[in-house]
């Protein structure tokens, strides 16, 4: 079957052999998928989703019943008081920015306890100078790095005993780093420590790439607010754009006023006909996330067999959909990403090359032949051109497409 499509026997046999050894890992993923599918359906039932909710608003967007029910459904799924789910968010980074500017005032201190945030937030915070950053408005930034892939509880405790902190930020997914992603159980442990010293500090979690990988959310672990993107897990490859902010009602309302304007807040925001896509994407999301996880597990097994360092390993606990592959050489990183692009449904003929991507400090190579620009629940593979030359692979709307892409990428890597 594969030969007629120009796929080498060597790569095919390697991938198919690895696949046969992953039955137990796939079974665990399927069980979580079924649980989360029931959770989504239950939220639809409880909120009496109907065809009327697929209608649209324009202009100001007053009285959008579809938008309102979407936000009730999101709040229920995450076990939260309220939710802000809007297409006006450009990305997860935009939603994080809106939240930070909503909660922090001049003189306040923000503390990251998961190390350096994702590259796109560096100018938002002021780590990299920018005249529109939080720092330029007088917000202070502090950082405590992880230690052995876990929170540095001792340093966090020491800092909490000192001066007041307004907001603590946790980034669950690794971003462009070599650390492991952060599990919900670790979030619960650190939240309990924080609350022993400060009942009022806002605990905000960047939940991008992590939704439906587990059965629970950081809100259920004690976080006040979580933020994520609809062109990642929860959009299911169908939502064309948008992001969410979910958590305590007071904080969700503040974010709504920062997204639009004080006094109108969440009451405005036209949906322009995408309510159905957001809801349908959410409906498919548990299954799509399961496909992405199976693709990541298979890639981990195959690339480890080829001698590359991978994180997580195929049988490790998964926290997000991201698979790290450490190539050690720029050439191998580029060839693997180019192989993923060759297997893409869109722009398969394009050859990705390292380039200066806005918001990133190093050149980046990005394979992303996706239907939605920047969608990382669709199969993509990218990485910064810096040692040790790690590819960050994520997504796949179906497992079958993911498997074919791995065969194609391995074939390009080993030829």
C-alpha cells in the first residue's frame, strides 16, 4: 500500500513495528478520551444546547445567546465559575496578555514559578524591552525556575514570606525549553503551599496544549484562572480562531472589560457566525486530542529507536500534546520538519526553512501545512535554531494522518 505513494519500506517497517508495541499506551489514551467526551456531552445536555445557539450577531454583538451558552459550557467543563470564550482573541498569547493587563496595576508584582515564560510573552512582560510592556507601566516581574522538573517549593515559600505578590503565573507546557511539562498533581501541591501564605494572590495557569490530556483541569486543583487557545486542543481543528479565559467570575469579568472596554465588558463582542464551529470543535476535541497524543507517542517510540533523545518517552505520563525530539544537529532538525511538511494536506510542496519569526528571539523552522494558520492541534513541527536543536511536534486531527506523516518524516530524515 505504501509503496505506490512513494514511501520507503525502511521507514514504513520501522514505524509499523513500533506501533505494534504501543497497545497499552493507546488503551490509556482511549479511556481518557471517552471520559472527556462524556464530560463535554454532559455540559451540552445541562445547558440545553439547541440549533438556535448557532445563530450569529454582528456590530456590537448584544444578546448573543450562542456566545453566552458557549461560555456556560466551558465553565462547566473546567469546573469554574465563569468563562470568556471569544473570537476577538487572536491567540493564546493574546488572551494571556489581556488577563495580565486586566489583573496587574502599577506597583504590582507578577511572579512566574515555572521559569521563563514562552517567547511570545517576553515583550508583553518586559523581559525584552517594549514600550507597551507591563514593565513600562510599572509592573514588577520576578521569576523562580523549576528544579529537577518540579517547582522549587523552598524558594517559593521564602518569597511568599516577603513582600506582597499580586499574581503568580504557571506555564504548564514546556514551550521552547527542555524541561518537562507540569502535571495537575504538581499544580495542586504548589497551590496548597501558596494558599498557606496568601489567600488572595491570583494564581493563573497557562493551559495551552494541555486540555483533555487529563481528566481534570487546573481549576479543580485550586487555580483561580486558566487561559488557552481555540486553535489548539479545544478547537478540535474546526474553530477558526479564538481563545478562552476561565475561572473565578470576578476575574473573568475583569478580563472581559480589558478585552473590550470598561462598562461594556462581556456584553459586547459579535460572533460573526462562528458559534457552530466553536461548539463543533469542542465536541470533537477529546477525540482529536487522543489522536494527537497517539501520534506523539508513536513519534517518541520511533525516534528513540533511531537513537534520538525524546521527551516524554513513549510510556511516560503525558501532560500536553507536545513531543520533544532532540536532534543534536541543525541538519537533522531541518530535515525532519521538512518531512512533516511534505506529509501535510496544505502546502505540501513548500519547503520550510529557518526564518526570523515575529515574537521569537532565535530563527525558527516551522512545518505547518494546516487548514487554519498557526493551528497546533493540526499536525505541526517546529523548533528554534539553537542548540541542542529540538523539534517540538504536536497535533494531528486523526491518528492515521499522524502515522503517515511520521513515516514520511523518518523517510526524509534517513535517506
